[in-house]
C-alpha cells in the first residue's frame, strides 16, 4: 500500500517503504516520476491526489521504478533503458535538455548514466530541486553490479552533477533518506572514486551475487568485474 506525503505545494511523495515515486500536480495535468514495483497500484494512489491527466517520466528502467507501467498507456524513458522494460506501454525517448512543465514546476532532463545506461535526473532550476532517481543517495547501497551498469560512467555523471550542485538546495532520492542536501553528490562521488581505485574492501552480500563496498558516506553493491569494467 503506497503512503502519500505532501513535500511542497503541489508536490507529493508516494512510498511503499522501499522505493519512492514523486507526483507534481496542476489543475490541467500531473507529472509522475517513476511508477514503482508491478502491482503497487500507483495509479490508485495518484488518483487519490488528482484527477488530471498524468504524464509518466522515468528516472531509469529498473523494475522497482518501471514495474508499475502496466497501469499507464505511455511513458517517457531514456532509450538506453528501453530493453529493461516489458509490456505494452508506449515508450517515448528522454534526452538531455528535454523540459516538462506542470503548474509552476519546470523539469529539465539531465543524462546521468552509470546506475543504468539510461539513468536521468530531473532538475527544477528555479526551485533548486533535483529528482535524482537512484544515483544520489545518503548511505546507500547504490546498485552498480550487472551488465546494465557502469561504475566509470557513474563517476563521470557524479562529476557532472557536482558542477551543478551549487544550483540545488534539495535532492529527492528514491531510496533511503529523503530528502538530502546536495553535499551528498560530492560525497557519493568521493566514495565512488575510492571504489574505482580499489581502496574500499568488498564484503559478501547475503543472498546477492555481489560484494558490498562501504565508503565513508555511501555503500555500493558491486563486483570486481563491474568495478574494473571500462
């Protein structure tokens, strides 16, 4: 059962205890950022907050973010993650610089590959808000193992976000502590660089085919093969 919480005027968080979606509303439309797990009944939660037409934007294609697409006819997702999504939902591409408006919110797409090759964030520059998907987190763990992830690209994307961090006042992650301050962009970057350099020690992760690497601020799920992938 999704719980809803107002975060700001016309901005809501939908949360099942594991992953968050964010809903922006206006009288004539709504923007839904991610759809949660399959069967999460995200549309029912949305309809408890607005009757307006809903446009779905996805931060990436992992099943805990795109599983609920079964309830929607179309969605916007970066093409490099289309292969992660199954079902009949019509997909439209997201690209760097695309903008989406809803009331007085204006979101701009920032491509941040790494967590997945098609990961994006959504920035509202005027409000100083960043919806970062899974790519910025406090404590983590951040998933960086498997064929559709790339640590090197993740580091480049965090470097990109770090150059913009002064323009944000608040970051909304989809997992763990929310919201967080923009400082965690630099902290995630520092820990990811340490992971890449081999200065973090990996420990077995119960029930998962990866190691847990604990940085100073953030943990990562990764393997040695993934750590060294170009």
